[in-house]
C-alpha cells in the first residue's frame, strides 16, 4: 500500500460547515480548484456514487464506501491495476478543528498510479484544505 496524508488544525472553523461543503458534492468546484465538475448520484451516504472530472486527468467515478455524518467519508475508485481510497475527516480538538486528507493506493500498479496522481491529488492537498476552510468560514459569517 502507498499512503499519503495531510492534516492541519484550524481555529474558528466549525465541523458542520466543513461537512456541509463535503456533502454538497455538486458544488465541490467552489472550493476544489482542480475539478471541472462533480456530480453526486443519489445521496451523500454509504453505497452511493459520485462522478468527477479532474482538470487534466479525466473522469473518475467514486464509490462512497463509508460515510459518517460530520466525521468522515471514504470513497474509492478502481483503476487499471490499482484501487485508490480517498478519506476526508474532521475532528474537534481543544485547539481547533483538525482536518485530514488521506489517499491510499493498493494493487500491483500502486507506485505507477502514485506517480501519476502525485501532482494532481497529493501535492494539492494543502491548497485544497485551505480553500475548503476559506469557503466554509465565508459561508458561516
């Protein structure tokens, strides 16, 4: 398995605001600048799908493997020779709200897919999390 994660603590950010943005999949382009579009098929619940198009990568269909309201969600997509899991979580700490993004790749071609995804997904995690928080804080003020 090849795993990369990014965590950052934010003061004055509410987990409900983050969750509202995450669960409103059709509007992910408001805070995820690497997407051309995103569409939820059904509800933001375990067992449903979403389709998104990353700029310069193509269309990806994700299966919502586990959704824990206002805590975390994990989705995965199948690629030739690999499966990529994406987990997003929020945790309230005494110092603020901890947001963590994780990407794990399994399968015989995991390192090849990691090299492909590194610039498009892994390296943009800090920017994406900051933009998510910026939009969440603007909507709540």
